[in-house]
């Protein structure tokens, strides 16, 4: 989550993710907008699109690196 992200946006995203179990990948970006009818999901993006939005690149890279390392370790354990 981007620093300064409004609490209602975080609550909206968490509620939506709690309701829908499907995920496009282990790491993805959620694009949310505010409309005259409330908050809405615009799209899901791959993490590689994160540079297009106001996101914390350091956190994105840290999480992506950790997930890649975990995947590598799982593949070697087989």
C-alpha cells in the first residue's frame, strides 16, 4: 500500500480481497478509484506495472525478491 493511502481505500480493498479468493498472482497491484457512486476497482495489474502508480518501489522489490527466493527454495526441495 502506498504511504498516505486513505483508510477507506484500504478497507475497500481488504473487504474486496476477503470476499474474492482468486488472485492473479502472488504479487499484484490493485487500482482503485473514487466515483460518484463510491470506491470502485479499476483493474488488477502485475507488479511490474507498479512504477505507473504512486507506490513504494523499495517495498515492491523487497516483496518480489522474497517471493522469488521462496519459489526457488520450493523448486529445489522437490
